[in-house]
C-alpha cells in the first residue's frame, strides 16, 4: 500500500508492511502461532502446493514476520526481504541458496569475523572458494574476479577502522563478471545508506544491531530481487533458521524510530570524534565524519550521515587501552553495537582476538585501539566518562 507510492523513508519506517487483522488493531499484532487452520481440505492442498498464498506454518510464513520483511524491504528499496534467526543465518541462507561447489566468493578482509569463519570453515568445506581482498583496494577486487565468481561480499564502513568502499564501482565490477554484489548494511542501515539504489544486488543485516536499536533481540534479514529472495525462502522452509514472530515484532517497532536514532547516533559520534581528536593522549581517530579520514568524501557521497561507530588509538599499548575501558562508568564494556547504550570494546582481545598476529597487523587492529558504538546518552556525559581513563595515561 505504502511501498510503491513514493513515500519517504520516515513514512515507510512507520507505515510500510502493516496488515491489520479483522480486529482493527492500530499497532502491529504479534502472531504467536506455529500453524494455521485451513478453511477446507482443498485450501490446505492449494497452500501446500503453492497455488494459494495463505499461511502454512511459521517456519516460513508468519504475518508478523512478513510485516517486518515488507517494512525493511520498503526502506532498502528492494522487491522483497527474508527474515532469519540472526544476521549470520541471513548470510548462511544466502550462501546456501546461491552458491554451489566450484563457485568463488570474493570477500573484503574487514568483514565481521564470524562471516569470515562461515566462509572459511563451512563454505570452503563444500567446495566454494573464497578470496580475500582489502576493502578499499579496487585493483585487488578486479584481480580476484574470475569466471567462477558468483558473489562479491563486503561491509562499508568497515569495523572497527571505518574504511569506506565504493558501492557503485563494486556493483559495476560484479555485474561485468556476471556476479552479484552483497552489502552487509548493518553499520549504516537504510536510514543512512541504500546499497540497492547504488547498484548492489543484495543487502544483508544483523537486525540485532541498529534495526532493533535497544539491544533486545537477535535477528537478521536479506533484501533484494524477489526471484533471489524466493530462493532464500526455499532454504528457510527446508532448513529452518527462521525469525521468531516475537523478535519480528520488536524489530518492527525498532524500525519506527530508526531514522531518528541513526541521526542522533551520528550526531553524537561526530561530536565525540572531534573531541577525541583534540585529546593529547589520543593518537588517531577513525571516523568517516572527520574530514581528514581517508573515506570521508566517499562516505559523504554515498551515506546521508556518518553513523554511530568510531575507533581510536591511545598513547601506549594494551594496558593503556584497558585502563580507558575499565575507567568507564557509563559506557558498557561489551562487544555489541547499535544500541541506545554506548558500548566500548578492545578489538584486539575480543572481536578480533581470533586473528593471527599477522592478520591483526594487516587489518590495523593494534593493541592500543579502542572501539566505541556511540549511543544516545548526552555526549558531554560520555566525554566525562572517557576523560576519567584518558587523564590517567
Ligand atoms: C553482528 C554482525 C553480524 C552477525 O549478526 P548476528 O545477528 O550477531 O548473527 C554480521 N555482520 C555485521 C556487520 C555485524 O555487526
């Protein structure tokens, strides 16, 4: 109803996808039911064969999950979406639906660590070959593409260094090789960046992060052309990594405030980045909103704001970084991000702890690096919280 009428993001975030039951509920209903009663045996047969579109079983058809799928599809500007039990389940479903033995995936080195583990431990085991390239090295992407390449996979901005890749250029490269570009849009969300409009074929999300926005539920979603999403639904129906209706309801409510939250996260992160940049004991701030950041211009072109995640290095090593983290009373020491609550983490010993020393060095994950997901608290309070530790260095 709202999806095709040219409504803006803010309207779609609140209205798209809602279907009211005969009760006329104003807020989206939560359909906690595993199965559905068929009005007749003939209708049951038609639904099982696919001749009729009604609900069958909540492993792959649930009205609350469908409302979430349609709302996020509208926000990303995609034809369809498939919700999954986690962000990783969305990426797994994509791989299982689209790849076969002998195919190649080209993946940026800086993607979420578990994504690399999924490709390395499981996709390779089934004969899918994966090549890794530096996110911003266009020549490396070009050099890695071959006749068997099916997917190019990346995140921009990257975690935790906020490197930025040119989505339109990578989409063109993928298409010239008959491959598809997948963008993990977790850090920006459609409020700040819409990869499909820039030429990408598929967007994946960890809904666990900003789509929820308040750290309550784990979930994921993929968005793209209907014929591709139909393939994912077949996998979901067969293998079952489905989103629960309860989580879908939480995410639906999260989407209603997505743009407001992303603007506020971005505002706070920008203020904090400028402030950190002025601190004598801070060596370098990685945030695309700072004009001196290497990805600033590209981010300004393909994003509407710079997002809520930044990282910085302090003078000293692990001990100094840990001192700053341990001195915080407001910022939570947790690896999660995209929460109203600010979080602070030491990547070298947590999120990137599984990398070899060589890979860490290559990825810029130094012992003095700290990552912050800037939440919605007052930014001066956050500064005071950080200053307690910074003042000790
Ligand atoms: C968290 C995250 C994932 C994985 O999502 P889960 O919901 O934790 O399974 C994938 N990509 C990025 C960029 C993430 O931050």
